[in-house]
């Protein structure tokens, strides 16, 4: 019984660690997507041509949201990743 309870405590603490890493990474992913949507929904097309040209670079960069991952080792860390690990 003590081995099972030790394993359960270790398992729950491991899942909590993964969740504590996945939650901020998922927030970063959604916040960067929200910035892209807010920039697109703004009135950037009413500005001067120089501003529009610079702003287009921002829109192009915002098409790829910021994601936390380790190539060849860890996919994009998010709450979906947490759910697949905990399942």
C-alpha cells in the first residue's frame, strides 16, 4: 500500500509540473494570436503609407504565433499537449 501511495503522489506531482509548464506556454500562444487579431482589426489602413508598409511587416510576423517547443524532442507545449500527456 505504501508503494502505491508513493507512486500516486509522484504521478500527481509530475502531472502538476507539466501543467505548470503548459499553462504559461498556452497563455503565450493565445496572447500572441490575440495580438495578431487585434492588429488586423485596427484601423491601420487609414494611416499614412509609410505606417501601412511597416504595419504589414507586423501582420506578416503575427501570422505565426509564438510557441514554446524543443525541435526533435518536444512538440508545441500547450494545454492540448498537457491533456494528451495526462490521458
